[in-house]
C-alpha cells in the first residue's frame, strides 16, 4: 500500500515555523515510494489572499520540498462540493438552519438562567460533545411549511448535516492510527455540523472530506 500524506495550509497569512515543521513531517512520512500532496485551503474568501498562497508555495520549495502537481486549490473545486451536497440532500441528510450564533447563544443562556430545577433539565436536554454543548437542533424540528416559507422569504441559512442519521446510513467508520491500527470513528459526537451557508458554497468540514 502506498503511503499518501498531505500538507494543507490556509493562505490567511505567511508560512510560519509550525507550518514548516508539519510540511517537513508530512513529506518525510510519505517515504521514498509514497505520495506527498499540497492542498491550498482557500475557501475563506474574507481572510485568504493569493499573495499568501504564492508565498507559501515559494517557501516550501525553498525548504527543498516537492509535491505532486497540480496543487489542489479548494476555491477551484466548488463544483465538487456542490455535487457532494446534492448527494447528501438526495439522501435527506441535510436541513436548513436559520439560527445565528447569537440565537444559539441566547438559547443556551436561557436554558442556564431558568429556575434551578428547570435549568438543570433544560441543559441536560442540550447535547454535548468534546468541546461542550452542541447545536441544540432548533431548526431540525421545524415544520415543513415553516421551513419552506422562511426559505421563500430569503432568510439567511446554513445547511446542517443530520450527523447521527448520516453515521447510521454510512455504517461503521474507522481510521488508521500509525502504530495503533484501526480506530473507531464517531462523527455523531460533534452534532449537526454546518456543511455550507447560503452565501458560502462549502464549509471546512465538507471540503476536506471530499478532498
């Protein structure tokens, strides 16, 4: 089996020492017969700059690294991510979420500030993951008519994945840890992650998985 490694910087700034170490480790881990790939994660149009991407490539070459061409620049592959979204939508694994971060924070605060017994019960009902409370699923429970009306009204929204349903649909997932072998993957513990927004065709979660 051929070892394939990759270095995937986001060009929101110049290469730093941590990046350089990661790139060197990935290149050396591929070994003499392996494949070392470079991917530019430039979907964040607000922060990423072409000059940073060019500088990163030049610095990696200065370090003596070589990679397969062409370099995959995520911004050039939006059609791939749209196809993946369409496939997930066809399996009924996506739903539009109209909640803003402020809405979600307010819901969490309301649960925490309720009378003691009610607050304990409300917070218990909000799912938690490795990083704390997860999205509580507010828009997942919307009635079809309300969802349709809000979409028709042009409200901003994100597309969230029904992660637990998707995990059950996919079946057991594993990843391989070097020296440890197969490890079970449990994506459902991260809740209904955002895969795209109305004005952003893909999120990090979707793009890196497709890539």
